[in-house]
C-alpha cells in the first residue's frame, strides 16, 4: 500500500474529493496547499467522451498561454539554407538539416519542441517513430511546419503549447507553475479549457468533456465544474 507523505496529507485536508469546484476557487485552494521543495507544475486533466480509435474524433490543437508556461522551452528547428540563419538569429537551441536528423536518430532528444520547414518533412519522416510517441513531430495543424520560422519560434517562446488526446481519451496539459499569481494561473487555465472545448470534433454528440481536474505536482487533484 502506498504511503502518502505528511505534506500530501496536509494538502488533502484542504480539499474535498466529493466536491466540485469552480476554477477560481480551485486555483485559490491549490495556492494554499503545502508545496514540495521545487516549483511544481500546475496541470489540467481532461477525460473526453471520444473514441480515440476513430480518426474523425482525434482531438489536437494549440493554445497560447497568456502568461507563458514558466518553463524555458528548448526549440529544435529542422531546416536548410537561409532558414538556418533565421532560426539561429531567433535563438533556436538546435538548428540543422539532415545532420540534425541524424543526431536525433542517434539519440539526441534535448529539446521540447520541434519546428520544420515544409521541404524538410520528407527527410524528417524517418524520425516518425522517435518523435511521434513523444508528441514532437512537427505538423502543419500546430503551426510547427512552416516557412515562417521566426514567428513559429516566437509563438513557442510566448507560451504556445500543444494538446493532443491520448489512447485513453485523456488530455493532460500544464498551465503554469505554483509560483504564478492566482490570476495568471486562472487566465492560463481558462484559455486551455476554452481551446479544448472549441476543438470538439463534429462527430462527437452530447457531452464532450466527461471530467476535468486541476492539480499540482505531488498534491491531490480537485474536480472542476464543467
């Protein structure tokens, strides 16, 4: 049987697992919970009423968090020629063409976001089994396959994040850090909730979000009102 820490037990006393909270109320309560010794992430956990095996019920999109993620995002840009210069001037962390593809194939995974120019996608396809499972494969749908490299990098730096449903019909996304002010966490979470609801596939009938929880690392989650 798993033993909970003293800090977790103290946090659990502040919340009621049988209660459904409004978002602002839950954020305020989360800020009062004893925090671990690191600046933990604040996350939203959605359970969706979809069939992940059906292609027309795939839920995927992006949203720009108004107050960022609180995390320094390392960006890899797969490109050639003049685009390499643009990517370096925009302070991408890794830049290159086929030589960068070979490094990633060999195990280099020190980045959080991958951007590519359209001409690179044919060569980049060999990394599908490496980048795909990690949610790092560039896609036109998320704005990460583009010739406007500078804008794509700037969007990521400003707090653009991607969401994608998993095989269990869940979406899990960080909306900031515990150190954020309440209003900033509320704004970020509200933007994610709105973006997720707007991504409802036309083929899904009835309720889309079955349940939604807000939590911080190593603390109990709180059920949110839908």
